[in-house]
C-alpha cells in the first residue's frame, strides 16, 4: 500500500465520525521557498488526495508564518536589509520593489509554482490572523498558564533551570509599537496587561485582549493553531521529529494547556542537492526552487519523484544525467499497463497526475539528443521524430523542447553537441583497419537503404556490420562502432540513438562526414 493511503486509512480509522479532515502544512517566507520545503506541502497534498479518493471530505490549509521575525538576510538580498532584522516579514519592504512586502514577494512566488502542480490549498496568512485579534483569547490563556508551559518546555531540556527564570518566562514575542522590532523586555503580566520596554527606548503597558503586536512562541503557537483550525494531520521535518523536538513538545502543550489532542504526524526527511550533501536552506542560497525545477521537469515528473519515496527517506535532486533517468523512469511507468505495475508505483502515478486528460508528448531523452543537432528548432525536432514514425503536434514537441533546451544550456552544457563541419581525418587515421571497415560498412548501409523508417530493421543491419558469434565481443564491437560514429560526426564518445542521429544530421551529410 502506498504511504499516502496508509496514512489516510489510519486517519479514517482513528476518526470514524469526523465530517471533514483538516490537513495542514506551513512555511515561513524567509526567502525563496526551495524544493526541500516543497516536501512539507506535497506530503500533505498526497494525503489529502488519498482521503478524497477514499470518499472523504477534506480541507487542506497552508499557513504562511509571515508574522515571524526576520532573522537573517539571504545571500540574494541586499545586505542593507540587516536593518529590518527583528521585524515581522509582513512589515518589511519587498527587496525587489514588485510586491507590498518582503513576505508577499516570496509567498506569491511559491503560490504561483504550486498552481502549476494543481496544488491550491486554503492559504492562511498568520500576520493577518494575529493582527485581527483572532488568537488573543488563546494568547491570554497561554500567558495565564505561562509557568506550566515553562515546566513542559524544561521537561524536554537537559539544561538546568531556576525558579527565577520560571517567574520571568513569557511564551510570547512582542513587536514594539514604535520601531516594530521584537527587541523588547517584558516586565510583567498583570490584570491581563503586558508591560514592556524596547531597546529603542519605547515603553508601554498593553491590554492583551486588544493587542495586535503579540505572537506566541513557536512551540506554543503550533499547538494553538492545531486547535484553532481543528487540524487532524500535519507532517514535520526531521529536525522537529526527534524525541525532544518541536512536535513532541507541542504535543504536550496541546494536551495540557489547550486541552486538544495533537494531530496525526508524519516526519519527513530532508532533500539535498546532488553533490553537496547539505540540507537546502533559503538563507544560505543552497537551494533549488520549485520554479527552477519546473523549467526542466513537468509537474507530473516532479510529483512522482516525491510520491515514490516514503516521507522519511532522504533523497537528492540532481540536474545532471539524473534528469534523463528521472524522465525515462516516469515515461516507462506511465506507458506501462497498470496490471504490470506494483501497487505503490501505480498509486504514485495516480497521485502525481495534474490533469485528467492523457498528454501525448515525445520522450525527453529523444528531444534532448536531437535539439542541439537541429539548432534548437522545435519544428525540425518534430520533422525528425516524424521520420522515425512518431507524430506529434508542434505544441506537444515545443513544450518538451523548451524544458530540454533550458536544461541543456543551463545545467548540462557538455551535452550540447554540434555536428562537425568537415571530416575528422585525424581520428579516422588512428582507427584499426577492421574498425575502418566497419565505418565503410555503415556508409554503404546508408547509401543502399532506400527506406530508413523501420528503426528495428535498421539497427539489426547496423549490428550485422560488426557481428561476431561471441556475445561479449559482439556487444563490445557494437559499443565501439557507435563510439567511432559519434567521434567522427560529433567529436563526442556518445550521442543520440543511431536512427535519431541519421534523421537529425541527414543521410547525405552523414555520408560525407564518414567517407574518407
């Protein structure tokens, strides 16, 4: 059984009378949301889809934690933004001048990407929720129970604590009403009022029930929102999932302070960029955004990459030859008969579908190998594919060409091969006599074959050129023949499948490059 359906069935079993299953995820808009963060959203999304397929009503909520404090200036943001550290993301100017705030810029960037995946949750902007006064009753409740909250927090820590620290503990952050930073010192909580002094010199005493500048600390905020939204499921990253991590702490606070049972929880592991081995981070710049990935992969292929792994299984994103491998794997499974697929793979494909219509598109590997040889012209790619018996509309071909071209030029430039302008006599000169006869045999085949449409028949005749009875030697000879052809035509040890090479370069040009 696929993991999303396992979770969905567990939820249904534990909550048989629940009318609506509220599933949640959330991210702080500290910078461009990367593909590692995407696992937070997509884990919830797959569970929601599984619940729906099992006949249940769902609500998928996504919280933007834009009332969190700005902690660090990301590498791609001007260093002058250090002046805003300590302010809520929702009140910092847009670093690129195109949105109303820092938060909105990165929120809209990610929301646009989600729409391309068909993921459209109910977005909740926590800055609006907090400043509307919606949570003030819960904030007041937490302040009245602040010492009990302190005790719960300390039960998960090994460091020593004191009665003095307990007396001075407040489970909230406050933003100064003048400088809007959280550089404040709370003096006391009395008569449902909080008194504070900011480092900027401003002091005040505010009535909690009417306040718009107070935010609960994370491990108190999380369980408070579970109750406010009646959440039944939410995943969390590995860093929140240890025995002393945020989830277990918040679970205790939910039960003992807010009198609410914590939702079912699924930990997920991190995703790294291939070769770095590091966790992705918005602030470090070590990331790939969903938007960047969508320039290379279709939404379905990306979703499948996430759906096929258990949430607690780490994996890396590679933009080298992994792109060809990932496309080829998806295409192979997607074209196979359902009866021949494992249940988990079949379910992963179903969960990864973005539209109900079946899209006919050429294979990515074929397009990527043809494109450089026809000067990145989509119409020429279509013509080459037609010569091999594959017919597609120009739009169907162009969509794949656009992604393949972006990948080749930006991430895999070594695969941008060019057809030689003249014969490579130097390389031909170092070949053995038998190898030269193979090349001559290939040229003779090109000249004698009137019809090159049947790929299988063509390749059988190509294999016959270097045929021997020894299976191992036969395979070695075939590889050697292909390598020689690629070197003589493309100055490379590899290239597109021989039929594609013939149709891309053209029979006459190929003959001229291989005739010595």
